[in-house]
């Protein structure tokens, strides 16, 4: 994953900064790169091949607008949510959609008013299993999602 910002990427940075700013969070250029690199490192750690370099924004978007994320805690919450999303994603097979994972995580995050995030992953996994989610069998292999 190439994490160097080119001139064309400045437009994307400004759009993402606007999203964060609408939630009352000032996202610096450095923080932007840090979140992109964090997604890359987490995918590498879990041996997950992510084809969308902005997946982290899709994961975080509903959480940012929950009202429980602010300037003082956003880095911790953002990294925690990204890590938990991929831990949950690799646990379930592809019959459990990304949107199911997002919506369940957001529901649980909001249900506890942004508190008790340390158990968010366990609560989300339990709900997804109750809703028919199936466990993935091939945990130790590279997983490719997307088209060639």
C-alpha cells in the first residue's frame, strides 16, 4: 500500500478533513497519514489483503457521527474501531457482510454511549453469531477480497 500523498490526494485529504470537522474533530495531515498507516499495519498483522485504502473511513464514518467521539479521544477510538473491525471481519466468513458488521458495531457503541469500548468486539461477535454469522475456517491464509 502506497501511503505517500500526491497532489491529487490533497483533494481527498481536504474532503476527509471536512468529514472530521463536521464532527468537531480537527484532523491534521499527520493524523490522516497515521490512520491510513494504521489500517495497513492491522491488515498486515491479520494477513488480510484490503483492496480499499480508504476502508478505514468507511468503518469510522458512522462512529464519528455518534456524538461520543471528540478531539480528546478520537485517535484512540478510531484505532480501536479499525482494529476491532478487522478482528471481527477475519472471524466471520463472507456471508456476513461489512454492513452487518458496521451496523452491529455502531449499535453496540451507541447503546453504551461510547463507553465500555473494550468489550465492543465481544458484544458485536455475539450478536452476529446470534443473527446467523458463520465462523471462517481459513484463519492462517491470506484472504483476498475484491476483483482482479
